[in-house]
C-alpha cells in the first residue's frame, strides 16, 4: 500500500443502501451495511485524500478525517453527490433502482384487498456523475449474482466508467453485510482479481489500484 498516494486529492464515495419511502413508516431498501464504502473512505483518508462520504442509513460511525453527508433516498444521494464532486468518485452504494411513484402522507391502512405499489425508476447516480461537465475519475461497483464479469463489463461501458469493481453477491461470505469481500477490478485496458480478504484490507488494495489508474489516465 503506497502511503499518501492520493495526497490532497478530493475524493467522493457513496456507501450503504438508500431507502425509498412507501409511507411515513415503511420503505423499500436492500441489505447493504455500508461496510465496504466506509472501509474505502478510511483507506482513501489514510492515503491522504480529502474524503466526502455520502452515506445512506447505516449503523456505522464515520471514519476519522472524513466529511460524512447522511442521506436517505436515491434522489437525496444524487443531489449530495453533485454538490460534492471532486477529482475521484467511487459509487459503492447499493442505490434502489426504483421508488414508489409517490409516498403516502399518512400510514397506509390494511384491508382485505390485495394491494400493489407502482414504482418509477430512480436516477442513475454514477452515470449522471460520469456524464457531468466536471467529470471526475469515476469508479462503479457491480453487484451481481450470475455472469458477474460479463455484466460488470457491460456496466463499465454503458455507464461510461473508468473502472468497475465486480462483486459476486451470490456468495454470502462476500458482498452484502459480510465482513469480507473478493472482487475483480476491471478498467478499459486491464483487470485484476483481488482474493477474499477483510473489507478493510481489500479497500486499501482498491484505493492503491484506483490511485494508479487515476494517475495513469492523467499522464496519458
Ligand atoms: O455495504 P456492504 O454490506 O459492505 O456491501 C457492499 C456492496 C455489496 C453493497 C458493494 O460491494 C457493492 O457491490 N455495491 C454496489 C451495489 C449495487 O447496487 O450495484 P449495482 O450493480 O446495482 O449498481 C451498479 C453501479 O451503479 C454501482 O456503482 C451503484 O452504486 C450505481 N448505481 C446504481 C443504481 C442507481 N440508481 N444509481 C447508481 O449510481
């Protein structure tokens, strides 16, 4: 791990889940704990970066020396992301792809009838950042349960990213809410697999790799 490889670089990370309100007491969400994103924020701060961590609801304390911005929904996360663009953006959050078309003002009462909730697409945060006029070096994650590398490479292209971190979340030892992870980092001209390790160790390896690719891109 190269010390201070990101000295003074402004870096933004999204982490954790988003919550999409159904009514004042219910929401749609997912199993992201924030552990991977928070570990990346800590590793980036250790590497000298000025880190903003945009976090969905998590039971974790913000790492020291990190500016933490708490958000709830995907729309809030997008606004916060655009307000805190730096030189590198890492999208580790598990953003809900859909939200209820409107959140009810009052608690929805049950009845004998079945019910359905109409959903609309949420904005894609990492794609919006990658097409911004002040585009940072943009890194996404791909959480997949099958054909992991194939879908990750598709997302790298489709979302116009500089790098994607493919995460096989069909294995409960790695991925959502686990303490460990194993990933393959893919960029336009290469890829490397990082074997199973704690999220803390893996985050340090990923930050070193991201720093290397960021510096290479600037030099080319
Ligand atoms: O939080 P943990 O419990 O530690 O778990 C870590 C993790 C499994 C959440 C993490 O390693 C991970 O894989 N994060 C990405 C989760 C995800 O939602 O992936 P996706 O394949 O659905 O999305 C692809 C990329 O687009 C991601 O960078 C995501 O942040 C981004 N995205 C997705 C939808 C959306 N509306 N906006 C986005 O920016």
